[in-house]
């Protein structure tokens, strides 16, 4: 049995802010990424929305590994994505420098229907385009399982 | 192109989008772009060694697990083919089951509501990714602009 982190260490994560930063989607990156989805490149420098998984993370100067560490993940395998929620206010484009911020907006200890404990973290990232308009808001809920996987 | 909202009805199906065979090679490229070190996306032996495989209702075997963003991208492709590359305004997705390399999966969706927001004509949709034997692998909701 692995030691479960104290609940107060998990709930104290609410309000944690990532360093933040800028991210520009390069053409090569969008080309390869779009190809991975099985689609043809999109016209007019439009970036495929699939980029909304990694661009907010790396733009905010964090990473999958950093997020797992924050939640005191037992292993890479122990974290289950619960949902992603992407609000797209402006079309995502290549060669645009987005200002990215990110934070943890909820952190709770929960129990699943089998009585197994897990910690539930909700991350939120904002991407702001030059000029200051909010282009995209992404939310990502992750379950940090404990002694389950 | 302006599409009159009256042309669509609640219950209408979005034309499906098929990925005939999920590619392990594309997962590897994706892992590099995402800088995701998890070997389950690029090492079949690591998947075969998973301690949890016996608890799943099917055999994973030596098949890598598709990244969540790749699975959901098939649903986005369906919406792009339907209403253009700028049509997705909101996208919520859950991950009830894994997608594996060599899976044949089909993205599907139906309109659940039609509404106007300013001068935009929007369709709220249920969307999902399904496998012929394993059923729904990903499931969620999307808001699509009908006229872009």
C-alpha cells in the first residue's frame, strides 16, 4: 500500500498558479499534429483544436509531469483524465503569440462507486491573443487514483 | 456560406467520420509533439506488461494506447467536415474507454438543441467515438456554429 497524501495537501492546491508565458504554434507543429489526427492541413493558418491539450500546458510553463507531481501521482499510470472542456472564442491560428496563464481551480478528495479514494484536480488555462482578447479557455479534470492502478 | 438554422432539426445526425485503423506510428509522433514520456503511447511491451489489463473486459494485448487528444480529434474532424474548420465553439469530452492502435473507430454526433447567440446560429450536439465491438470509447458534447 502506498501512502495517501494528507487531504489538506491536496485541497491546498486550489489557487496554485503556473508561471505562465507565451506560446506560438509553429507551422511545422500544426502540420504534424493535424496529420496525426488523420485530417488534411486546415486552410489559412488555422491550427487544429487538438493543440488545445498541450499548448495551454506548455504555454503556461508547466507540463504533464509537473501536474502529476503537484497532485502527488503514484505513477504516470495512476492518473485518469476525467474530462476536457474547451471554450473557443477565437479561431486558433499558427504564428500568433498567445499569452497563457494557468491555475488549479478545484481540488477535492473523493471516493468512487467502489469506495476507492481518489483526488480530483481541476486545471484551467486561458489563452489570450495579442490585443488582450481571451481566445480560448480550457479546463481539464484529472483523477489521481490512490492504490487503485 | 450562410446556413439557415431552419435547415437543421434536433435529432439530425452529423455525417460520421471514420478512422479505419488507429496508427501506432502517429501516436509516436504525437508523443514527441506533446513531450509525453508515458510509454503506453509508444511501447507495445509496456502496455502488455500493464498490471491492470486483467481487470479490463477485453485484451489490450501488445497494442499502444492512443493519446486522449488524438481520440477526441477524430470527433473534431467530423465537425470540421460538417461545418468547416472554425465551427467548434465549445467541446466537452470524457474518456470512458481507451482507444488502441489498429482500432477502427467512428466519430458520430446528433443535434440536441438549436439556438441563436447574437448573429451566430449554434447547434448543441452530443458527440461520441464508437468501436463496433466495444461500444462508446469517448463521449461528450459540442457547440457548433452552423454558419461560419
